[in-house]
């Protein structure tokens, strides 16, 4: 999935320590699948910084590799669970981090939404009434990468990432399941805990540039008692 981040400068390397706490989904690096939303934010923050805003583009790899290494939470819409989660994360008195997810995805509590949440927190409107109002809010989207682990799934567009390995994994796992007569979870555990995968994840080996069949041959050699070269 192509995702975008609006800022006052181009982002190539994400430093989570520079990310502000007490945001919707906690401290982390935020992106959106809507480029026009990132462009709007880039314009706003660029003006504040007296520079021209910049939109950085990334590729977010959503597949079995991501699911294997990351704990992920998704909110499909504005609902009670989303509201409680946002309120918890925005509470400066709540211990931080407020959750243990690597990646959180869902709607944005933008200025308009925050203006609606405030009366709710002041107990001037009910949660039911607030959520009813949010049904008519325009569609928004954000993904928060909360941990160093999660950043393995996010690469700047134009870079040749080792995470290309995530595209290799699909046919390799299918072949492994057939040959070993095991289920998907067993195949996933076997592959991602192998020395072959460790080499594949190491960009310096350039192994990710090889066809998946060649990589599978190395994995098979490892499973039969040999060591990958």
C-alpha cells in the first residue's frame, strides 16, 4: 500500500524519539493512504515553519511477514472502541505508552472530531450522540507505526528495500506447505526462524534480489541439514 506523510521536510529515516506523544494512537510515525490529506497537512505545517511543505511517500507492506513480526490493531470506523482508545492515548495523565501494539490503523480525530469529543469529555453529550454525529464525518485514515519493529514494514518509495522479501514469502510458503505437508502457521514459523530468512533480511547479502525458487532451494538445503552458503 502506498502511504504518505506530510511535513516541513522530506522523511527518509524515521526517528520515533522525535515523534510527539499523546496523539490519537499514541507516540509514533503517522501516515495516511490519502495523499490529499498529507498534502493539506504539509501545507499547514510548512506555513508554520515558514517553508514549503513536503509529502514523503512510502510503501507499507501488508502481508504475512508484517502479521508475523507485528501486533496490529485496526479500527474500521468511528465507534465506541475507537473513541475509548483515542481518549486513552490523548490523556496526558495516562502512563505512556498506553498500549502495546506495533501498528494501529483507523480514522483520524482531526480538529472537527476533537471539537465534538470535547463536549463528550465534559459530559455534555453522551457517547451514543457523539458516535451518531461521527457517522456523517468525511472518511479519514491514518496508520501509526509505534515501534522500531513496525518500521521494518515501511520503506521510502524509490529505495530498494530488503522488505522486498515480503513479496518472496508468499510463493515460498505455499511451496513449503506442499513439500512438508504442514499448515500455514507451521510453514511461517519454520521460514521466519530459519538462517535462510536471516540472510534474506540482511540487505548486504543481496539475497532478496534472487528468484524465490533459488531462495527456496537454500531453505530446503538448510532443512535437510546443510547450511545456506
